[in-house]
C-alpha cells in the first residue's frame, strides 16, 4: 500500500506459489497440495490479503507430454478450483513441459537427444491455450526457447484469449531449484540447462534476453531465482516499462527465515520489482506486521 513517503512490504505485494500434485505430498522442503486442498489454500491466501497465485502442476508423463494440453489435466483442474473458490484471484501458471515429459526436460528432443525447438514451441502454444480455456489470467512460458512467447501470443489471440497476459520466466540456472524438483518429482538429465542463463553469465546479456521476450509479446517478466538475479531485475527496470516479478524459489525460501526474507523482498521492491513471487507467501503474510523494511514511493514520470 503506497503512502506519500513510503510503502511497507504487504501481502498484496506477494504472489503465493502453489505446487499441485494429484497424488498428494511427496515430502521435501516445500509443501505440495492436492486438488481437494486448493479451495482451502485459495481462501487462506485471499484472507491474508493476497490477490494472485502462481500455480505449478505435475501430471502423468510420457515421451511427448500429451497431458500438458489435456482439458482434464491437473493444471486445468487446479485453475478451475481456484477460480471457483475466488473468481477475483489472479491465476498465473507455469507453461512448460518438464512436469509432463518422462525425461523431466523442458523441451522435446529429436533422436540424437538435441532439443526439437519447433515441436516444443508448438506444444507450448497448445498448452497456453488449454490453460487459458481453464481460466488462467497469466500464462508463463518457462522453457526459455526463443520464439515461444510469440507462438503463445499468436495461439492465444487466435483462440479468442487476447486478454490473457503472458509472463515468461527469465531463468538463471541454479541449485536453488532442488527443493522444487524434489517436491514435484522433476529431475532433468541435461546439465547445464540448454536454454537457461548460466550463473556466471553477463548481466547485459540477461537483460537483452528479457527484452527479446518483451519484443515477442510478453506483458511482464518473471525473474528467477530472486536471490541471484537482482542485477538483472535492476537492469530491466531501467529499460523496460512492464511489471517485473522476481521469483523467490524453493532454495532461498527454505534457507532464510521469514524476517530475512521480508528484508530481501523489500530490497527487491527498491530494485524495481512490482510484486514478489514466493513459496513463503503465507508465512510472510502472518509475520509482516513485524517487518521494519520500507521502500520509497516511485516517482511519477511525465506522460
């Protein structure tokens, strides 16, 4: 909530991450939810003051990821469950094949194991439309394949979903994702990741990658992991006039206590974040009253 002089980190600036598995929790450091639990989780998030959920789902897997665009997929039913509970809750999705492919990779492959970019882009476009049909407000291409954002935008527009927004993931490769991968049973075989940004890469190149996504039709950008990509956030804030949402991923949420996460997120807001996507949203919402961090009110730019 903005005031004349400062803004306190508040629940409405947090986007809660919801990991959905049809078969229940798999243990590990981050929680997962079943479809039956989503109404209660959604109601808790709304009562805490949050207005958006970032939904990830895993499903039955095969060599071509067919469940990714199935009308009765776990993701489609999860979106419907959230919207049935709270129609005003903004649903952001992950649009990727890793949770649907038996390889655990984000892309389809040709016979020699190399990425089949054209086939993957087509599959992501079908998945985006399926998520929009289920009620998603913001779809999130996460495979980092050039051209995938444009393909999703074209497919959504052709299917009559021109109001559905696109927030692709700008991902720096990191071990901080291990908790998420364990919880969702996703263990990709290829290392390093073929399309993600290397941790030792240049900030300028990462910023340019984000700008390319915007040129393809993205409406906002999710930047991850938040802890290791503040330079990219700041660089994009200086050049891109769109919402930027850093993603505080599983590793940092299970390593830092809530008080330190609150300080980190206040810093992210100072650096240009619009909101913060986090696994720790509910925990933080319960403790924000004690968080001392504030951020300055953004100055209005002339129009």
